[in-house]
């Protein structure tokens, strides 16, 4: 059975739901027991029942089972945000005296959490270039975690997940990877050797810019430790948000296919424009490590970075962004709408790292939506007509 078919039916029990095609929203904080023994058996893990929605909820559980299937994982934890997922994993694995290897192109708030919170707890962090394939010079005796993200945030560098996971495993370190850009449809890091996978499900999985969601997939004793930490932090997802995410999963494959088609058209057009210096999009054959990406991924999403030629003056940057009519200025992505944002204004804490990776004030992050690709190209064309570049030699 194909994944797209399984996705529509995994964990659904229509007979138990009186024939309803939608799992109901269990708006209940508390679940009762028919006998004292049933309560004790549930408390002791001898019987699988629901007790309290901070720990588990029937609507949320359906979502978790579908995502676990998509990622090829033993289980899934749904959390209240992508950062709740990331921090629950970090806090469950790392302790004072540990060392973590984090890819330079990680999500900006992840870097902030490591530098501001984990550092205060005594965790040392080393950031490494995403094109590193041999971790041996970087691994320390106390290296406990290797954090990966491929494609990376903002620059979309491709990492060799197989090689890096193998190096970490040989050293006894745990690996985790942020898979938000690709979704489980287009990349399954577990199959490449990664231990734990996190998502900002707010993005493509939710897909409609109307809910905030995080996801963690994995298995084993460490996964159960992560679940305990997430519950104790109160980071679990509500049933209404889970219901909306289940709605969105039904169209994930068709949305991603259309977004990929639109984005390939737009990036191909931009790449040929005289006012564009470069386009950073893993789906383009010209993108560095595109061939490696094809061995790890089966498709491309809709987020990329474009660098324009240097402007005549700073006002031209505003002219370009403000000239867009179909692209709204916004910091999230993965919904149905097209977005644009000046790159270095997204996260000031990671600005210096992004500059070291070759980014500058002429870079913009775009997310292509479900509008007609021809209309989006026409909009960018007229917006670029307001952008005057500096003469060569100035």
C-alpha cells in the first residue's frame, strides 16, 4: 500500500467513531475508570487507557500514529510548538558537562536555546559547517549529541545524513535532525541512521497558517525519556490543534506536489533574471550538493533564498519588498500563501553565523504558496522593476 493511501487510513477507527470519517475532538482533560483495578493497571502501564490529556489524548494519538508511520518510526510525540519538540529532546539528552555538535545552519532559535539556556546548564556547544562529512576532529570524549538539519535553515545546505549519523553512532553519540523543510513525504532521516527527528509541524504539515505544532519521532528507552520530559514541561498538544493537523495531513501529498511545481517554475525564472545574483534552492540542478540531496530526498518543498545584485542605495531593498503584491511580509512559512522576508532581519541572534555563510543584506527568503506560478512570476517581475542595481564598478 502506498504511503499516501496509508496516511488517509492509518490509526482511523470509523466503526468505533459511529462511522464518522473524522476522528472526534476529545475536549476532555480527564478520563475516568470503571474500577479501581482498571485505574491501577493504567497507572502501572499494564493497560493502555487515557488518564489525563497533558499525558495523552485520543485525538492527538491518531495524529502521532500517522506521523510515526510517515517517518518510519516506532512512535511520535506531538507538542505545542516546534521549539517545544526541539527543547524537549535537547533537555532529555544533554546534562551539565556534556558536549553537543550543532550544524551551523540550524534553526535560529535552536542556536539561541543552546547559547542562552543549555550553556547556563553547563553544556558546551561546537557549531560545524554543514558540508563536514568527517566528525572525527570535532568529536570529544563527552560529545553526547550531534544535531543535524538538512536542508539547513536559510542557506539550505545539504548535509550527508548517512555519513554523519554513522560517525556519531560509532562514537556513541545520539543524533537528531530537524526535518521541517522536507516533510516526512520527501525525506525520512530515520532510514538514513538518525535517532530522533523533530518537526515544526506548523509549517507544511499544518499547511494553512492556522495552528502551531511540534513533532518528535523515534523509539527506545531514550524516546520514552523524551516523552516524560515533554509531559513534565507541559509541552503537549491540544486536541483541537491535532484535529486541524489531521485535516491538513489528508492533503499533504497534493499540496507538496503543487508547491514543488510552483517553486521550480519561480526559482528557474529568478535564476535567469539579470538582477538576481544567485538562488539557494536544493531543487535546482545548479545548487551545491544537489546530487547528494537526490540520494536522501524524493522531492523539494517551497522555501528558498534569493540574493539580488547590490542596490543603488538601501531604499531599493524596500522598493523590491514593498513592490510585491502577492507576497506578504511574514516570518513563518509552509502555508498556502506566498511570503517574503529580508533575510538578516529574521533572527538577530544568528545574524553573525549567517553572514559567515555568505549571506548579506541583499538576501531575501521566499516561500512559494499555492497561487498560480505565472501570477507569482509576474508579481516578482514587476517588483524587481522597482529595484535599481548599482552600476558595475561602484
